[in-house]
């Protein structure tokens, strides 16, 4: 049985100007949580250290039970049918996977973010949860998130500006040229904004899979802007960038 012995949570102070996605925040509580598929960077306006373990462990307990019932669940690259007795969040993963034609575990990083948010966000004015490039944000102030594409043309130069009124939301990224997650495409970066991290995660994976050449950027935007779950989209391939939707792009301060 999963008893959470491998779960590790640390409170720490960090110069966020150089950390991960360049979250521009000050005077927030900051944590790092590592467990199984999860490597979380969390900031909040209050101390939530004692509240982080339970939602993460409960989510992985649900994943474990579903995997026993449906052995292909964790490895499938195609949608898996959601059974009536599946937990709500697992059903949401299956729904997102079906919507975008991918396996449900493609949305697992976003699902972890959403699970923690379900438990904690209602008690916070500010909460940011980042899991390997996938982000949930609730904020009472404007927030900027740096975009890291890994190429010489755009890396460390662009950010997304998010107004408080646009949150809570999920902003998730996928890449075919960097990171450990599986991608069937060759994009440098695909970033999607949606109302939930699960949907943004699944959409980013699917769109990144479709980008093989620079000419695919326009095709992908034309196709996926029709999906009402996608609020904004950024695609980077080489020296080309495509932007659509409510996403506001700015330049990183030097």
C-alpha cells in the first residue's frame, strides 16, 4: 500500500528571478514537493505546508486503484474509457484525453496541480502550483510567467502576462526538443491556457505532437482555436512563433 514514505516537502527561500519559469513574485511562502511523477514548486500567500501532503497522496492512491482495474491506464498513448466508478479527477483526465486523442497520463501533471488547488485554493488569495512546466494559478494581482523555449531565438526573452481576472487558470507547456516527457512532435515549445490545468496539459501535449515543421504552427492554431476549452495558445518552432487567444505576451526585463 502507498503510505507516502517517499514524499518529501521542503520550505525554502529562492531567487525566483532565476527559478524555473521565472515567476515574478515577492514575499510569498515557497515549497518544493517531490513524489513519484510529481516535482512541485508551490507558492502561496499563507503557510500551507501541513496541507500539501494529503491531496497528493489521495490522488496517487486513486491512480493506483484505477491502474489495477485498467492495467493499460498508466501506459496508454490513446484515450482510455472512463468507468462510472472512477474518481471525478480521473474522469476529467479521461475526458481531456478523449478530447485531444491522447493517453490519460498525458494530463497527470496538470491533474496533480488541480487536485491540490481543489483542496487549498479557496483559502488562499494567491496560489501558484508548478509541476514540471505545468502551472495552476489563482491570484489577486497580475502575474508574469517566463517562457523557456530552449532555442536561441526566444529563450528567456518572452513572458505571459496574466491579469487577476483571468485566474484561476491552468497554463501548461510541452516540448519536443527538451524535457523528459514524451512528445511525438518537434516543437520547441507549446504553451496552452485553459480554465483547468488538466485541460491545458492535455491540449499542450496534443498540439506539441502535431508540430513537426514551422508550417504546422498556422495549421495547429487554425485547428485548435475552435476548441472552446483553449483560451490561449503559444507555439514556438525555431525562429517562428504563433500566438492566439487571450494570452498577453511581453518581453522579459533584463
